[in-house]
């Protein structure tokens, strides 16, 4: 359902699809804007999807795909690539944005979200979409998959790293903590876990539904090397990734991200009502205007 002159000429393809790593902070900030625009566009086009968590995870996913991860869009199955596991698979629009902007798939694919035959299904599907390392969506299971990947890399003497993105509501699942125990037991210092701690889930706040306590201290108690940062500060994200890149101390890493659900769109921020609701035409145009304006 394209509106307003084909969504402003399809947002001019968000400037240009690139397959080069971006290294500068300001470049990464601009890329994060493109990521948010892309995610909002595909959700609006489909009139289905999860904008709130996609926007809260946007900055870290941008830093990973455009700076940190050792990947090759021309060879998605490259054996030595870094792996990314989106355990909170319902926010796949933000990962799909990265795949489209990095050139894994043609950019116009964003207009097929959740359509029959599209590589961009409602949850990541490794059999349908290049660049998806594992199918996810059943909350609580992704960290187990990431632990298995990291363990395989260790046993095969590979140098790749595994990055996993968890939701804070997802951390209420017991399987998360079983996987965490395994990561520590097998000394998986090639595993980096991010927790998108935006404080909201589909039915309300995490504090109301099932308190997580302090997730940084919780992962530390299990044996992880942990840190809590501002998940919307590109400076902090990049500095943290730089700090942990070469640390081989036998400990998996967990970075807890202080984030805002719906970040960048004022009427979506701090609202669980935007967990899984697509914007209408007016809301979409207002959202794009705010994202482009760099609303803080």
C-alpha cells in the first residue's frame, strides 16, 4: 500500500545501498537513521510488524553490521564469518534493514515484508533469507543457538565471534539461564550477548510482568564479563566493542543496553502499545520526519 508518491520515491533508496564497512561515528549515526527509516518503511508497507523493539535495537545492530562484524554480503555462507543471532526475532525488520543496506538482498525487497515467498518473513528464516544465521522467534531459544555456534567455533579452532541480541522480556525465560551456564562452563569468550533493556514487553513493563532484577549483575553472577551502557550512544557502543574485541579471558561477554522502546519517534517512545502495531499513513510520514530530523 504505497502512498505519497510511492513513499517519496521509496525514500530515494535511502541514499544508496552499500556493502562497505562504515567506521566513523558520524557515519554510523547517519546509517542508524537509514536503518530506522528502512524498518519503518517495511512495517508500514506490510501494515504488520514490530516497530518498538526494532527501533530500540537499531543503534547496536547498525554498529555490528556496518563496523564490527567480519562478514561478506557476497558470500553469506562464508565459513569464517562472524555470526549474528537475533534471539528476539520479532524485531527482524531492523536486521532486514541491515541486510538490505549491506547488499545481501536487493533493496526493493523491503517492500515484501511478510508476503508469501518473500525472504523477509515475520521472523528470521535462514532457509529463505541470505545473511540469516539461524531461524529465530520462539523467545528464549536464540541464546542456546548462539552458544552452540560459539562452542563449534572453539572446537574447530575458528576465529569468528558470535553476537546475540536478547530482549529484556525474553530474559524471563528459563532457557536463557541454562544457556548462560553453558557459555560459562565452556569458556566461550568468542560470544557477545546484548540485552535490549527497554523495560517494556507486549503486556506492560517488565517490572510489572516479571521483574528481571539487575540484568548486568545477574549475568555477572553466572560468570559473564558484563557492562551496562547507553544503547543509543554510538560513541559508547563503539568504545565498548573496541574494548572487548581482543579480550580472550575465557569469559563470555554481556552488554546490557539502556534503551527506549520506539527510540527516535516521539509518539512510539516508552509505549508498549507500539510493540506490534504498524503506523498508518499519517503516522508513518510523521515518524519518518522525526527520524530524519534526528529526534533525541
